[in-house]
């Protein structure tokens, strides 16, 4: 897609605020977008701009770059909704919602009340042994070698293995899962995305049907048994919830793993700090989550409002650009510097009522991956001459990460 193929800019958008947003391009780039594109937006853009190509399908959306502005929109349920923001059901001409994320109050709150305990820190702590075993199995494959593609051999399969376990699905489904996920989240072509949406939907519907006959303790069985106000949830809601976990839980963790290990491979002094003092790993993980915040979601305006003096009209989309917020110079001193003692909060998992349901699971996976890989691999670095391909878009990630050691 190029600048020429974007949708028309709405008449109320001031021409001087229109920008082409390079982080939405959904194509491979050979530069670390956090150091270049994100920094460039902060250096040259106004506080609010209209990215002509931000929403999938090359549709425009408002782009905010300040963490405080993002928080204000996350909290503002009077003027903004998430209903229909993902566009997955619309790709099929249907109207089911991703659940909980596309629900509005009060049903959203009712769902979160039921779901939060299932993803609470204590429940996730119970998974530690399982998660650590899977991390060890993957890391063990590096022993006796001097190189790997960390993205293909760890960052991508690790969360997928955990996810299949949590869904009670055979590991043999992994290749399907990953291929669909790539098409849903990283491809710009709307036909490809629609086909993948249909396939995932049919796959999940078949599994839900099977699971009804044989309930277990997995997340699909949980979904089938959810009741709200004493009523079972509908078939569309069960599908929408499973779909939401699928698009929310796999790619996000894989992307962060790739970005965090890319950072360590290119910052040997930070790697050494963690090897010398593994107790620093939780703080390091938090700081890398801030500095490499990968996810952009959307809000849709339902009632006219103003941000920085600019009118936002009903129907306008606002991009919740956490990659920009994580490097906001008004929020963080020297935002491009990664400092494990920074101790700063961030909006990498969102904010307010829609804050990430899976944050505790994600943190556990990231933490254990850092601990286990650092325990097995000697100091690692990028393969000589390697130029790492990054992919920007709704979730920023590295497409491959060639590492060498020894
Ligand atoms: C490092 C990994 C992750 C990151 C950076 C991340 C990021 C986010 C963000 C920014 C939001 C808020 C979106 C918004 O308000 O528009 C969110 C929501 C959500 N995430 Fe995550 N996520 C991660 C891992 C996970 C995992 C592992 C799961 C699955 C268990 C998950 C499931 C969800 C769900 C279901 C929501 C919707 C919550 C709601 O709307 O009430 N996420 N995530």
C-alpha cells in the first residue's frame, strides 16, 4: 500500500494535521522502528495528528503520542467506544464482538468480573512450573550450538505452546495457529485477513462444539461455562471470547520476546548486568516493556469532543499508540535510553477498564523466558552482518533474530 491508496480524509480534519504514519505500514523494514520512526514522530509531529493510513485497510485515525493523552482516552467511555474496533466480524459481514474487548459497559464490566480471577496473579503463578518446563525444553535445543534464529525457534513457538496447553489443544495445531495469526495481524490485504478470520472462526466453533460434550479445565471449557447475571453466555459470545484470547495472547508475547532479546543482543552491557544479577530481571523486563511497547489498538468516537483543541467527531478512530507513549519525552527522561533502574510505569498493557486481561500471564512468560534463556545461552549477539527485519503495524515485531554465541 502506498500514500496514494489511502481513504479520503474527512472534511473536518485540518489539512496541516494530516501525516502518513510509517508505523502502520505492515511491511518489513530494516531499521529498529523504536529508534528511528518512533523518535522521528516525537521530534517532528504535533501533539495530535491525523494518520492517513493508520487503521487497517489504509483508513485514517487520530494519532496521539503523549502517554497522558492515551490515558485520558482509555478512561473516557463517554466519548469513545471499542465496539467494532477490530473489524474482524465486519470482514465477514457479521456482527459478533471480540469479548471482552469490544463490549461496552455494563456488559464489559460484568465479563471482566468473571474473567479477572481466571487470569489473576495467583492463578498465573500456578502455571509457573508448566511455563518454565516449556521454556527449558525450547532453550535446551540451543545447547551444543553456536547460532539460532531466536524469533523462529523461541519467541514465536513459546507463547503458542503455552496457549495451546491453556486451550487444551494438541501441539500439532501450532502451524495452523501461527499461519492464521500472521494473516490476521500482519498482512495488509483485507481479503487475506477475511479468509483467515473465517478459518479461525470455523476452527474455534468446531472445537467449542466438541468441548461441550467433554468439558475440561481449559480456557475453552471455561468460556462455555461462563454465566453473567445467572444466564449462560451466547454461542457468539463464547466464540468472541475465544477469538479475543487468540488474537490477544499469542502475537503480543512473541513480539515482546523478539524485541527484548534483540535489545539484549545489541546491548551486551545490559545482558551482562542480568547475568551478574538475575534478581534484576523483573525490573529489566518492565523497562523493556516500556521501551518496546508493541501494541496499537483503537477507540471509535461516539460523541463529539476535543483533544488539544482539535474536534474529534463521532465515527472518527483514535489509535491507542502505546509504542509512542512508551517513548514519550514528557513522561520519561531520555525515553530512548533503556535503564533497568528506571522503575517507571507504562501503558504497554493499556489502562482503565480494558487494561490487558492477560498481563499477568504475559509477564510470567516473559520473565521465565529471560531467566531460562540467559541460564542456557552464553553471551549472545547478532550474527555478524545480520540486518534484522522488523515489521511495524498493529503489533511491532522482529521477523527473524539471528543470534550467535561462543
Ligand atoms: C506482552 C504481551 C501483551 C501485551 C503488550 C498486551 C497488550 C494489551 C493492550 C495494550 C490491551 C488494551 C487494549 C485497549 O484497551 O484498547 C490489551 C487488552 C487485552 N489483552 Fe493483552 N497484551 C499482552 C498479552 C496478552 C495475553 C497473553 C492475553 C491472553 C490471555 C491477552 C489478552 C487480552 C485481552 C482479552 C484484552 C482485552 C481486555 C478488555 O478489553 O477488557 N493479552 N492487551
